């Protein structure tokens, strides 16, 4: 009798664990589901057809989640990431003037470098070499950049006449709708509502439709467009592979993907014994995303929502992947989503990323100032690579001035030199 109770008790515990993992996957999916809408709209600013890149966003997310489930057995959701898509669009395409086909090629090469680092001892070496303050600053700086982008999309800020930036018109219907969405999304998020960002987008879009508020040309998002999606596959343009701008972009994108992923996984992964396989899986998924026609995938910070709900294994990632696949059937509804409904999510996501600053040693100015440079120069210059360069160059320099040169890892000196060369070449191109 006791044996039977033990067996049934084990079955119940196993069933309970599976239910918990599935619920965690559902939670994580709804927490990150906004990326299905936001990523194509950001990539549209790079000249990519949003009606087709939405499929690339979904397919790369499905593949990434399945890799996490079957290879790494980790509760991590992989999707085209906020921050790296901003670098792809606003630094590489808009800032450097490269075509999105070239940006796809840059992503693919950067993914290969990422994969090499992940599969060799370099992952451990770099993790030990790069100070934690700079890792945190990268995430926070990208977050502030996203806040700036979100405020612009909400028309809350604009180019000033007597200053760099000024407040937009608070009487604008678009701005008022964005403010409504911001308050709504914050309220839902703070109350711990599952899928708070997704619900915020949906409700704000409905309110915008009721009052006839439109802030841009409608995008033709239709499942029928899937027949044209193959034109997005394998679109990498390597014609300028040896050019300085191409190589600089590859270097910067590689550093962003490696250090942002490394910092995030070290922060949220419940079992650090799974770090290696998770890091490797994330690296290989970035290459798949390039082949599929979208910006690189990263480990989503919103995975933490699923982990907080009890996710500990790949079943959570598998559940999220299945839900991403099912989302294909709801694509036509995305055509009704205005920018004002997307802006609040971008702003809040950026603010969440900036919380990484709490781990920076503010009392040690030689630690804080390089991090400060990264955080402020990314949004002020509109270039993630420029912010990284100044921070990585400043860190060993300040340690030298503070008579702490011996505390700086040799690789940090090497990275500082490479980023210095990055700045020198940028000055000439």
C-alpha cells in the first residue's frame, strides 16, 4: 500500500511539475508576445517589409525556443531582441547608411563569431575579463536608447528648435493615446497581470480605433503574405564584406550579442550548470534568424516572468515555442496596431533594462564613469557601438590613472585597444 502511495505521489508530483512548467511557458510567452508586433515595426524603419518580417520574427522565435527545449533544457525564451534590433535598424541601416541586406549579412557573420566564442573557452575567458559594471552598463545603455525611441514614437519628444530635444504637443491625439497606453500597461504590469504588455497593446489599439487615432500608414499584415515570405530567406549581401563600415558593424554587433546574452543568462538562469549549452544555443539561433530574414535573436529578459512562475526546464521554452507557432493565425489583427500602442511597451522595456544599474559600484568612480559613458553616449549619439567603444576604452584608462592597472584583465586591455581602433576608423568614415 505504501508503495502504491509512493508511486501515485510521484506521478502527482510529476504532473504538478509539468503543469507548472506549461503555465510558466504561457506566462513567458504573453510577457514577450509584444515582440511579434514591435520587431517588424522597428525593422520597417530599416526598409524591411513589416508584412514579411513578422513571419521571420515568429519562425526564429519558434526555432530558438525549441533549441532551448531540446538542446539546453533551459527555461529561456529566444526571440529577436529589443536593443539588438535597434542597433540593426538605427545604427547599421539608418546611421551608417547600409542596406538591410547588408545588415543581415553583418548579423550572420556576427552570429558565427558568437557561436565560435560560445563553443570554445573564449566564453569563460571573456566572462572573467569583462567587468560586471560594463556588462550592466551595456544593458542599461541599450535600455535608455529604447526609451528615447519609444518617446519619439509616442511623439512625447521631438527635435527642438532651441535645444536638442523638446517636449512634444500634449494636445496631440497620438500623444494622448500613448500616455493612456503607458499608464494602462504600467498598471497591469505592477499588478502582476499575465501578459500585461500584450493586453496593454490590445486595449490601447482598440481605444485608438474607437476614436479614429492613426499615426502612420497601415501595414498589410495577412497570413496570405506567407506565400511571399520566401523572398526574405537567405538575403544576406556580402558585397562589402571587406569594407571598414561592415567590419566595424560586425565587431560591435558581436560584442553586444555576446556580453548582453552573457550578462542576462548569468542573472536569470536558475541552474548555472546549464549556462554553457544555453549560451551555445543562443549563439546558433542568431545565425538561423539571419537566414530567416530578421535581426538577431537573444535570450529575452521576459523569460524571468516564466522562471518566477516556476519554470525550470526546457518544457517552459517548448510551450512558448508552440504558442509562437499558433500566433501565425492571428497575424491579420496586427494591422490595427498603431505606433502609439507600441511606444509604451518600448519605454517600459527600456526602463526595465536600466534596472541593471543597481549592480554598478557607484562608490568607485573608476567603475562608474566608464559605465556612465556607455549609458549616456548610446542614446545621445544614436549608436550602441559608439557607447560601447568609449566605455571599454575608458575602463582600463581610469584604472591606470587610479593606480589599479594590475586589477585589469589582459583581455580588457585588448578589448579597449580594439574599441579605440573602432573609434579611430569611425572618425574617418
